[in-house]
């Protein structure tokens, strides 16, 4: 349905929309006082980021939608993915608004966000059901489809919510989430090209929008994407991967997301466990998520970002080997 040229056009349109929007959006965010609230217990080097305009994910989403609209006619999968992005992005926007504008520390509480994330996931599941999608997923390396049967639905909900929050946790230092997501999306863009997926132009739009955003988000960042951006990107990734039936492949190429999420989970529950057992909480990492651990070890922010880029690029090469049967 779509070819390489379509992906190129989608990339270029989204890139130019994003780089055109952001010079106007950044001053607007500053005037509205939509500034980043830096964690009190975070790395001291991050204190200079206090007040940096956030919620720049609005520009990312706008660029993706403008570019994607050229390719959605007769393409219900692309529409479904864009709506999933919108749903998760709105949750992130509301969370940003609560913390940045209403000054509620930590924004929305976890249970509220979880319920809404499950609701968006359930709506997307409804689309899959109406499409008649089966319960099989692609197994990398083995190059076979595995039917999960009755276990598919809980697996689906787990990976949908898990990846969205994992991408959100990766957005913690300048250029990290946007750069890692460019690499991961570019990888799946070539998968989509190889198998003829109708999602190819949307993936191209995401790559283009993030390339444009990186011009303003790389160190020192002039704008942050906020939860509005990171939740939307997580929604795009996991909804696309679910449609491709390739969540296990995402676990390979998106290993940074997995490690960031695991480090936070391990840190939280180990602290609670040791506090009950010893009377004081203990930590495995100097700070979570994982990128903050490296910063607390004395690494510069740019060193951490470069390391995570390299790890992602290597994992994409491994992913190519794992999915070689598709090419």
C-alpha cells in the first residue's frame, strides 16, 4: 500500500511542521508559565532546568497529525494509532497541567492515571476485536507466531500500560527519550516497509517530528516534551507494535525503556521491603530511573544520553538479526 517514498514525504512534512511550530510554541509556553518543575531529590545539575518550558509534546503531536493526515484516507489502522496517541497524550497533558499549572506536586495520582490508561487500552482492544485480530504474536529469532489464547488479553493490557509508562520514565534528561524513540521508530519503520504495513507513513511522521524536536530538546534543552509528549509517543509505539503483533521485538530494540522501568520498580519495592525489615529503606541504585543512577555516579548528562543511544542502536541491529525472516 505504501512505499519508501511515502515514508520520506511523511518524515519531511513532520520535520518541517515541528521546526516551524516550536519557535512559536516555546515563547507561548514561557508566557503561560508552563515551566518544568524539577524534583527536589533529583540530581543537583538539574536545578538549572527549573522553569524550562515543558509540554512541548503538543508540537510533536501536531506535526505527526498534520503529516499523518495525508495518509489516513482508507487507512483505519493509521487512524486507530493516531487516536491511541491522542488518548494517552491527553492523559499526559492533564497530568502536566495538574503539576505545572495547578502546582499539585507529582501531578495526578498513580491510580487515576492507571485507570485512564487501561480505558484507552481497552478502546484500542475494541478496535482490534472488530478487526478480527487473532491472539498470536511474532516470536523473534524463531520467526514463528505464538498463539497466546486466553492469556492474550492480560498480556496485551500489561504491555500497553507498561510501555507507555516506560517511555515516560525515559524522558528524564535532555534528548534522551526523543533520540531513543527516533531510533526505535526508524527500526520499526523499516519493518513496516518490509512487510507492507499501512502504518509506515505514521512511523515516518513520528521520526520526522522527533528529529525536529531534537533540535530544541538536545542539551541544553530549550523545551521538554512533558508527559503529554512521552505518553503520546508510548501510545504510538505500543499500539503500532500490537498491530504488527511484535511486542517481543519491541522488548529487544526498546531495551532502554525496559531497563528504565525495571530500575524504578526494583528501587521502589526494595526500598519498601528493607524499610519493613530493617526499619530504614535501602536503595539498589543511587537514584532511579536508571539514567539518574549514572548521573549520580558522576557521568555528564550528554555521556548518559550517548550511551543510551549506542545501546539502542546495537539493540536495533540485534533486532534486525532476530527478525531477519521478515526481510
